C-alpha cells in the first residue's frame, strides 16, 4: 500500500515563498509519476504540477514560472517550490501518485490512484 505524507504548508504574505514536500512509502518511488493538485473552498480540485518518472515536468498556466516541482528518488520525496505567491494560490495542496509505472505524468486528478492528506497553504494580501 502506498502512503503519501505532505508537509510544508502554512501562512505566508503575498510575494513570499513556501516549499511543500511529499514523502512516499510502499513501493519503488522512481518508477512512477507524481503530481500536485490543490483545492480552494467551494472549488473543484485542480491540477498544479506533475513530474514523470523520466524527469519531465508540467505546470498549470496559473503557476508556470512561479512554481517548481522536483523529486529526490533517493529519499522518495517530491517537492513543490512555490515562489511569488498570490492570494489566489490559497488552497489545500495534495500530493498524488500514479499506480502505473513507466508512463508520462497525468495532468488530471482521476488518473492518480494515491493521495496524501493535504496541507493548507494560505497567502495573505
């Protein structure tokens, strides 16, 4: 069974930075795509970023140039570095893992099979 544990959320002023981390356990981490999604109150969960097992990265237009996804396969960890944060980035951020090895990173939530508990990010204006 795959388990994902996120950390790094918090309260930050607009223009600030946060770094989210997600530690995965239960399988060989390096073979699978990982993603980050977020959900604001009253809104649907939306794609933020994803990284394939080859190292390819993908971003939502709303975060491109501000957020960076990276993975440390030796530590079974994926990070999301968030810079130049805006109030509209406020949401619960979720880490997700694909169950199918050796494929490109999905960009939709339904393609992921494992989810973390979420970490709150609040950006004040």
